[in-house]
C-alpha cells in the first residue's frame, strides 16, 4: 500500500513490477454546421426518425455528394488552433464496410491525405505541471446513422438522421501517459473547439466522442499491443475506461497471456471494457479515393483569411490572465476552459484583487452553481457583484468568513454585496477600541489559559483569536485582532 | 404509319414544328413499332399511356409556340437512368421493384426540352457487359441478326437495338468503357460518348464513377447533336460535372474539315481485327482525306494497357458503388436471421454472375496487400494513357480508329469473360482519358453486319467531333435498315 | 512493391466474398476462382510498364472540388426515403437484429 503511493499517475503496480500506460485518442467532433457534410439535409436532429435525411444520405442509386464549405472552414480553423499544418490539397477516400447504419456501404473519410497534418497542444495537469500532446492529424468524415437494438426481440431499427453529419476526427499521437492526462487533453480540445465555434462540445448529446487506444509497457520499453475502446462520451468514462482497460491488460500479460489487438466497448454499469462482437471480423476497409469527389484544394490566401477570423485562443488568453491579473497558471487554465468563464472573470476582476477573484470564482461560485445545477450563463451572482464582494474583502470591510455568508445570500437574492452587508450590519469591526473591549473581556474570563500561555503554551494564541472573533460574531477584523492580542497578552 | 418511322429525329422535329405531323401520331407509331419488335427484347418497360400523355402536352406546346428543342420526340431511356415513379432496375434482380422518387438530371433535361418517354431499355446488369447478355430479364436481339440471334452489343444493347429497329427515335445510353459506342457499331447506328463531366451523373445508377458518362444513341450524327444539346449541362449536384458551356452543336455540323489533322493511331490496327473492318477503316481514312483533312500517322504507346487498367479500376469502383444494394432501404431482400446473412443472401441472389465476378475482382484489387500492386498501379498507367492522348492532341485534331475489333457476334458465343472484355479494346482508352468519342456506321461486312468507325476528340471538343463525324457520315452514306426493324 | 503475382484459391475466394457480403454457391466456387485467376493474369501485363515516376490519376476532370454553402435545402421527406424499403416500422428501417 505504501508503495502504491509512490506510483505516478498512469502507472500500475503489477505482481511483476511497475507498468506504464500508453494512450492515444481519436476525438470525433461534430461540426456545428446547419446542413450535413455532403447533403443539404439538416444536421440537427432529435426530431422523428429518418426526417433529417436526404436521398443522398439514404444512398439511393445515383445520388452524389457535394461538400459543405462551412465544414471545410471549420476544419481549417481547428487545424490553425491546434498549431497544425494545413494541407492545401487533401483527398476524400471511401472506407468500405457493411453495417446497417452505413447506407452507402462506405464512409467518406480522409485516409492518406487529411486536410490537417501534425500539430500540438499544451495541456495543464495540475497547478505546476503541463505537458505537450502531439496531434497526428485531423480529417473530415461522415457520421453513421443510429441502430436501435432494444425495440424488438429479433429486429434492429435504423434511423439515418445522423447519417452524413460532418465530423472532424482529431487523432493524437500516443503521447498520453495517464487517464488524467487523457481527461485533460479532451477538456483542452473541447475548449478550443468551443472557442472557435467549430463544435458545441456537448458530450452527453454525442457532439464530442472519443475512441481511446490503450496499451501498457514497462516504463521506457517499446509500445505494447493496443486495444481501442470505442465511442466514450464523457470525461469520467474516458478516465474509468482507460484505467480499467490498462489494468485488464496488465493482468493478462502477467498471467502469461497476450493482448489481442481489438475493438472494445466500455460498459458503464460494470466500469469494465468488453470485446465488441460485431467487429470480430478481420477488417479490411479497402480505402480508395472517392471518385465522386475531386481533391479538396484551397489557397494560402484563403487559409490566411480564415486565420483572421480566429478569436483569441485559450493558451494566449491564459498568458494574458496570468500577466494582467497575477493569478496562478492553474487558475488561469481553469478560467480559460470556456470562453464564458474568461469573459465573466475579466469583468469580475476589473479593479479588484485578481487572485482573490479567481479563488472566489473557481471555488465558491463554481461550487455553488454546480450544487444548484446552474451554469455560469444563468448565475444569480453577476460578475460585477462578485467583483464588489472581492472588493469588500480586500478593503477589510468584511472578513472572508462573513463574505461566505454574504455570497450565499447573493446566490438567493441576487442583491449586491454592499446592500446585504448594510442590511444585516455585517461590516467588519476595524476600530481598535471596539476590539480592545472584546480582548479585555476574553482575558478576564480566561485567566487560567492566559497563565498557561504566558508560561510558554504558544499554541493557545489561536484559542484567544477564536474567542474574540466569536464574541464579535465574526465581524472583527482578524488582522487587527491578531495584532492587538499580541500587544495585550504580555 | 411507316412514313412516321422513316423520319429521323431532325426530320421529325421539323415536321412537328411545321405541324405536318403531331406528337401523338408520331408517338403512336412508335408504340406500335415497340409492339411489332417486342421479340427483340429491347424494352424492359413500356410506358405507352404516359408517353401519349406527354405527346399530348407536347402538341399543345407546339400549338402555343412554346415548343422545346426536342418537343414531341419519342425516345427510350436506358434502365440505368433513374426515372421518377417509373421502375428502374439497372437490368438487375436486386432492383427488381425499385421505383425512384426522383428523376436523373439528364432525363429531366430531355423532358424539359420536350422529349417524350417511351419506356425503359434493357442493358447489361449494372452496365457490366458487352453483349447485353448479363441482363436479368434476358437477352436483347440485334435487329441485324441473320439466321441465329445476334448480340446487339452492350451494355447499352437495348438502346442500340431499339434505335436500329425503329422502336425509338433516339435513346439515352451510358458509356463506361465503350457501352454506347460498341453497341452503336454492332447495330449500325450512331453512338456518342461525351467528355467526362459533360453530362451530369446525378440520378444515373453508378457503375464506375470516374468513367461513367451518359450520351445519346441515334440514327444520325445530327440527331446525336440534337440529343446531346439537351442532355449536357453543368449540374451543381454532381461534383465531377464540368462547368464549361457547350455551344449549340447543330451550328457545327456542316463546317468544312479542310486542313483538320486526323491522327491514325498505329496501335489500333493490330492483330485480331477483322478484314472487313480494316477495309471500311481504310475507306474512312480516304473519305476524310478527300474531304480535305490531313491524315497523320500517330502513336498512343500505352494503348495495349488500357484494358488491364480498365479491368482493375472499373471493378474496384463498382465493388464500392454496389455496396449500397444491401436489402435495407430499397430493392430485393432475402430474409435471414442475422444481418450479415441477410446481406450475403440478398446480394448473392440479387446480383448475376458477371456483376459478382466484378465485385470480387474489385474487392480483391483494393484489399490489403494488393492495393499498390493493382489499384495504384492501374491509376499510374491510367495517367500514362491520358498523357498519350494529351501528347497526340498537340499534333492532331481528331483520331480515327475502328470502333470494335469484330462486328456483332451470335448470342451465347462468348462464354469466357476475358474474350468478352476484348470487345472494348478500341473504346476503353478514350474512356480512361475522359475524352469524347463517337461511333458511326460506315458499311456492312461480308455477312451483312454493320461496321462502325470511331472518331475521338480532345476534351470538350464535341463541336469539332460532331463536325468530322457528320462529314464522314455523308461520305459513307450508310442508310440501310435491318430486317428486324419495324416497317 | 508493384510486382503483380497472385494466385487466387478457394479460401481466398471465400475471404473476398465475405468482405463483399456475397453468397457464392459451393458449386460455383471453382469456376469463379478460375475466372478471377484468368483476369488477374491478364491485368498483370501492367507489370511491363515502368511507373516509377508516375503519379496515380484518380480523376480526369481538370477542375477543383466545388464547395456548396451551408444551407438546409433537403430532408423532411421521410415518406420518400422509406417508400422502397422492404421493411419499416414507425419511420425506421428494419433489419435482422444486430448484436454489438
Ligand atoms: Mg477510431
Ligand atoms: Zn472516425
């Protein structure tokens, strides 16, 4: 047990020693387009089965694909945001396989010549540590339809509403070493996509899904055989699935077995992965360039035009927040996770202590919103009021402890903190005379303890502070209480 | 009645516009002719009532002076074109009950210009064949047949037979490796394959997407020009469609070809070609020379590799294009307990032998370990073939070649797939290069079967191609009607 | 790389037929195998051609891929989409049960 405490994240202690995970992610991000990648049917669904379907999506004989310009732009934008190489010529290939929700019998994807090549992103692991994850490529492809298997004992039902919706597949290099890193990576990608508006990042609705390639090895060894866990739609599941899959692989290898390269599903009820039966067949996708489409070509000028439209991205914003507000890199990384967070923070921290504002926003506000199931968008506490609250603390008008009560009241009444403080008489007492009165009372009532303290029991100092604060109903200025107590306990 | 059938498309069009005849009369004559020639098996589906309804509408338009260029002209449609609410099967069992809810761009263009739809014409299954023998509904018989029934060629065999038998004034076809030009040659009519991208592929059942091209089968070159005028056009629904406008071909028909350079490729006259065909080929060369053209011997060195390239690329694309016929959304289905079994039975039963053979070849050449050796290699040689044409068109304006190595053969004679594939030896190179080609009849061989020659032009030079073809047509003056034609 | 040499046997035919989801009757397998070998032998002529500096050609069209604007112009034609289907139920296509 003590040994496990020394394990780094992503390491597993087996019976034969320490193992390390090697993880690569394929993220499928649904592009926030109005229509599908190759057809004019609506890309938003939720409506009746087979309603957002064109004859092209249903792969009727003689139907042909025509590509959506917006989707191409979003892929280029994302590539730029991932610091990746944009390929001015890319090719659409057909990936051939049979499945009920794949009407054409092939998926139009990009194989040898994707629209975006290598890039990299920086991810924050905790307050101190960052790591770089390489991007292998980004390509455009069609989503498949949906099969419902639980409607009938011997039949499956097919809905093609999702068929042909535009996806960007973002493939990482196998640079990820722990489930936590994987989680942070997905968060970072999601954040970038939302910043630039390429994808809404909604994981519950499937707008962002990840396939996780997991293998284990002795630290520093060659890569082991990997398994691919398909279609994970929450960061929590990604973390769980990787951990349990890596442990499964260690168990197999240590008991003398070999890992089969295969596709697996994560069972959310057991927290374990299992082999996918429908994918048992040896795969041979027979990729070849789609003869219904020509190579996708665009100029450097067009890429430059798209670059102009990019908003400030998380990494740059983060640097700006650290520089302008003096906050820690970790706090900054949390605050740039979503564009709305950053906007809120910049408003709140305007003219007040940036560090304190970050603390309050990340710990108190986010905590309270989560508890109430609210988002920042409909937060009862406005950025201005959060800033004012921080101002009251900084100026010593209220103590941090009182501030928490004021904040709770703000969550309910939406009132400004000054108003609440005024109404409830919560102003901090910073008057020497008032506090000295309380100190005298405490010393008088605790003669024994004063003796002990003066006799060397230094620890008792905290007790006196506590008593004075209690007498003041928390309103006494703690700094002042400290100072005056030290002067008077002699 | 017979007078109606004597009119070619251009003649009928003039007679209609001059109100000498009505479209209803003309259409009735053709419905009659279809009945009389039904033993040829050219039609899979006759739309007599619908045709008369359209003819009626055309007559009104002619009366009102709002007639389109093809107003009232009864034509047949190859069953590869999806026709709205009219059964479309691609001559395959797997689509035996498919009623498209949409109309192909090319046929829509024809109806917009006033053409009248007689019905759907047989072809090789999914256009895969050179004899029309792979059609699920049985053979089509060449109206030029003597004692034994002969093949009309393929895959547009029904289209060629119907036009030759006077049971359609013109027909649409599709050409992937020669499927318009070869049957036109076998049936003694004109068949034009336009430049790849000239006609939209939208709504045409796909065989090999990088090669498929629609075109007309007609009695004369002028008729082909009239048909292509209507069929061609840029279509935003087809990403491979060319946004290059085509001038009115009719205005090019009778230009002089004086000084035009006609290339005679040496690779097209080697072994296996029949004596009679060589004789007419030589006459054709002389006719063009007499018309003022300059004859230039040329070489397209990679010609012999065109068929091997074609028999990799076309099946590869087909294996993927035909994956959608899976019994889920349309077409025939064989019930089974599991999805995979359903797929295998449906496709095993629904496709005929030749289609299965090509799906197998196509799947094989794309499969892991073989892709580079077959598919990629074929794509590279395809570039060399295309470059052959680009090079030769730097020096000459047109190429003249035989259309086929032999004239029509008896049905059932060529059992071996490879022997069958050799039929397309002269038509496949232009398909691979994407350039336009036309086959026109120039005479009868010693057995009384039509001989065709092919003219090939550079990409998008259909006007010039039509001009030279018309010149040659006038010289050859071929105007014989087969015994099997409606009278 | 590009030396074409392959002999198809019945197990290969089975494998390819499986990939292509084609039922091939047992009695036809030998003939099909022979046909495939003949065709593959025929296309092997391409080995004679030196293509070491040749780029593969996928399309003969000289133009660029056209891009369409992102507008909803299609869909809501459920009836037409389902009209030719062998089996449907409440707006869905129906197939034999798929086990994942
Ligand atoms: Mg994947
Ligand atoms: Zn993907």
